[in-house]
C-alpha cells in the first residue's frame, strides 16, 4: 500500500486527528492532517537522491493548536489574505466579517478553515495516492453568507508532484478564495536562511500595498524594482531594499499578477507561475496554478525560535510561501478579478507543487 493512516492527537473540540501518509514509487512522500487539511511534511529527493522534508511544521498537535502557529501547511478559507475593514458590499447589502487582524479580516477570521476539522476519505492507495478532505461552513460562519461545502483533494503523483484540487459551492451568493499556507525551504525545513535560493515568478506586474500591507488597488510593473523576479534571482538579493514596497512588508509579502491567467473564473488551464531552485542541493520546485495571482511571502513575521519538527527552531526569512490565489482585498477593487460566486456556482482551483533536480551524481 502507498497510503497509511495513524492517530496524530486531538483538536480543541476533542476530535481525533488523523495523519495520512502518501508515498509514490520514488519514495517521495507527504503527510496530511484532517485538522486544517494540512500538509504536515513533504519529503523530496536532492541531486544525490537523498530525501529531505522541505515544508515547515510541527511534530504533534501541541504546535498546530498553539497561538503562535503561523498556519503551517494549512488550508485557508473562506477567503485567503486580507479584507480591509472586515466588511464589503454584496448585492447591495453590507456584509460584516470577523475582525481578527486589527480592524480588518485576515485569512478567513478567528477560526478559519485552517483551524477546523475536515472529513477525510481515501480516493486511491495506488501508484498515485490521493485523499479528499471535505468540510461544510455554515451560513454566517465568521460573517460569510451562505452554506459553503468545500472539497480539497491531495494527490501525490508518480512524477514527484503534490497536486491540490479545490472545489466549493454555496447555497447563497458569497465570496470564495481558497489557498494553502505551506512554508517551503528546499534545502530542508530546518535549514534556516533562504537567501541563496533562486526564484523566478512568471509575472510582469504586482498589486501594490500601503504601509499597512493592504492593497492600494494599483497594478504596478515589477521592472526596475526589488520585486522583479522575471529572471532567476537570489531571494536575498533585494530583500532589504529601501524601496517603500519592501520596507512596508519588511521583505516580500506581495501579490503577483500572473501572465498565464486567461481572465476567466474556473478556467482549468494549468500554467507555471513560479520556480525555485536551491543550488546547494539541486532541488527545484515549479508551482503551477489556475489562479490569477500568487502571494510571495518570506516569513517576515515568523516568531524567532518558533519550535518545529525534529527540534528545529524556525526564524524569519527561513522559509517562503507561494500562495496561489485571487488577489488580496478583491472585494474592494473592481479592477481585480472577482471572487464573487452565485448560489450553485462552483469555485474550482488547482495548484501543483512539482519537484525535480537540476543535476544528478
């Protein structure tokens, strides 16, 4: 069998948490939790064929339930990222959301999808093991309208990719923007600074932010700025640039406007949005998506010494997120792709993290 299940602990409500271990024929493996539909570990080979866990996380539920958990590997919803003032207007009605980030709404509220228990079912334990996670968000949860049913399927492919297929539908018009908040370090989850890793983002524009890190609504070119990753560049090269956009976020925490997006909701066309390479280990990761944006975040707010797996102590700028999604605060900017879905209209989104090596020995 290529899929194993084991008890991992309990959530705050006393629900038992199960860890699902997926493995392919190359010995690449991933562990998933039904708490937060979370990626708990992900082991991929380097240029020598040696496997290393490249995602940050915790060894047990104590970490995942802690107040300092920065949503390691978790599914984010109903709406990822920021909604200014925690309110928006939908069909002429003002909707008030939970204000869990100052006076704003962030990553789904106080108890978002990342803190919920999901129902799990095994879809395949063959060559490409797959687990489907499902949860129902009731009308009014964290202020959102409509009863939303969400499915997320993880598949570990035969060619060393972890594929995430999202599907959600509501019984009322609502807003939906799902993503995953996994933190990567291709040198290893406990390897520290990621400055030397090479990043390419296939985007010529980004959505600018103000001093609070909320979007201004302006779409700006990356050319001539520290945010330009149109060619492979060390992540650390411009991370301390004095440019306003960089000082506002104390590093990278920006949404990129992806070239490959065709401008239609639920277009199933997958395209590459980013590529990372670690020159030391030869590991590469190509991120593919169907979404219009990707949020590149260099863990600027990670608490120093955050305890992780294998006795690791995580640090700011010791990992990065590439969160494929619709743009932050889209409900307040008509020039951003819409995240409004009518009753019965299905939200679909796919992300693929595809791993490889640049050389072998």
